[in-house]
C-alpha cells in the first residue's frame, strides 16, 4: 500500500524527512561512459574564440524575462505573484504549522487557498479559526471560510494584498496525464521557489499524482496548468515501502484536485462572513 506524508513545517524547526542515495545505473559507471564523457569534455574545452563568439548569450538585463523553462512564462509569473506563506497556530498553543498558499479573486472576494492539514491537532472552525498570511512587506489575518479535511483543502478570506497579484479562480474541465504544471511555494528554509511538473495519474485516495518536487513547507501551494487553470492544492509526497522502514519519494507529489471544492458552499460562506463581522463591534 502506497502511503503519503503530509509536508507541513513547524515554525522555526526544519522537519527532517530523510536522505536519499544517488545511484548510477547498476551502481557503477562503466569505463566506456567515462571515456565518452572525457572526450566530450575535451571537445568542449577546445572551442576556439570564434566558436565562443557565435554562441548566443543572454544579457543580464534580460534574464528575468528569459524563458528558461518549458512552461508559459505568463503562468509562471501568475504562480509566483500570487504565492504567500500561511501560518496556523495550534488550538492548544503547542506550536505553529507553516505552509504555502495562493491568493485568488473569487467573485468580489480575496481568498487564500491552502491545505487543511495545517490545522495539526484540531479541525478548523468556520468563521472562527484564523491564519497569518505573509507576503512581501505585508502580514494580514485570514478568517477560515471553507474547510474540508477529507479533500485536505482550507480557504481563508483576507483583505486585498497590495504586494501580491490575485490569480483568477479558473477550474479545470478535465485532468489529463502528461499535462504540464507549475507551482510556487516555500519549501524548507528557502524563499519563494517556482517548480514545474507533469500530471502522472491518480495518486493516493482522491488525490492526483504529479511528477515534480516538494518538501516541508510546500503544503498548500496552488498548482496551475495551461492558461492559468487552477488544478489543485499540493498536499503531500509519496512514501514507498523499503524494508525494514519506509522511503520518501519527494519527486512524486500529491495534489488535492480543485474540482473537489464545493463552489456553492464557498460562496455561501463568503456571503455569511460579512454578516458575522457586522454582528460585532
């Protein structure tokens, strides 16, 4: 039975998820391959000055706009510019779970979609539970308006974030194996990283499997497809059997499909949150 491992990260503590051996084919590199590599290296080093002048170079000033990946640069920018950090404090006061999230514009509301398992020891309470949403130069409080522990999706309503650009909430009509994906998040001790991947098929339970990479702190990242379609929420990585223990497979990533979000319920709760706020002082 394949298992999955939730990948939130406790505040100020990097969650060590193990080490991985890097093996060559069969555990060794044959001498023929070494010889071929050596010849290729010599050929590279023997380039003349005229050869180097003919090689295309990217000017530093153009680097940010240079398309170095296989995915649409517009969608990658959409992913990066809408990504935020999400911190949820344990109801028992025992610690804070940190993950990632994505800012969306849904109807007239600004919302953060993230992973429900950031609530480590308790379930989220609609209209009561809160999270700290962090973006460059900003920190706001989000109020929980949607919580699905089975699908592993949580949604917070937030004020508009000037340092972020809200992505449009576009749901997919279908999922196809081989479709390219991109997501942005805060794995480990890193700042914002943007990673690409490919939908690989059905994963654990109702999740979809994606060939990419994720680590502690990636949980909750929004995964986008072509034309900025919101495919789902990154929730875990695979854990495979490796006797006598288990082995982490960080390049098999699970995402909760966005199609599992009950849009009618979400909209109803967003309308109610205004009434709840107006009841107070």
